[in-house]
C-alpha cells in the first residue's frame, strides 16, 4: 500500500466509525483489523458498507448459543479432555464456535459460555 498521511486524514470520519462499531460491540476487533481496515485502505470503502457486504456483524446471542451447543455435541473427546483437566481443550471448542460463526462471535463470551455449560 502506498499511502500518504493525507490519504488517511481525509477519511477520519470513516476511521472513527470503525472504532465506534468495535466499541459498540457490533464488530469484533479481529474482523475490524483483518477485514474492514484492510478493505478500507485497499478499496476505499466505508466501514458500514464493508460490514454489510462481508456479513461481518457480530453474531446474535442465539446463534452463538447454538454454535456452543453444536461444538459440545460434535466434539465429545474435547469435552472429556476438558473434564479431565485439560484446559487447552476449551481453546479447541472456542475455535469450533468461532469457525461456525464465521469469526463473528466474541471469543471471550464464547469461552465463558462453554465453561458455564461444561461446568454447570
């Protein structure tokens, strides 16, 4: 990317909007950095258009909960490993949920939901 500082300063409102989307938890930090910011710089699109086009809005709680249940049901070995004290198994399950939601879930929330479900 060949950018000059004036290329960025002319678009401060768009960068502010990107920060607002993350702060309002409408977009994950990962998607903001890896997709939206990259496309803003490469294509010149505004963040809302990118989020809509790429379907990057945060997953709804029902979608996340369904993905958590599916990850638990589909991965009994990881669940058994977690119950046997392998705390790393939770990371695998978080990854499964993140994959199922296309990265639109909040990993911290997913971790908490998994632990709550597995420990409860």
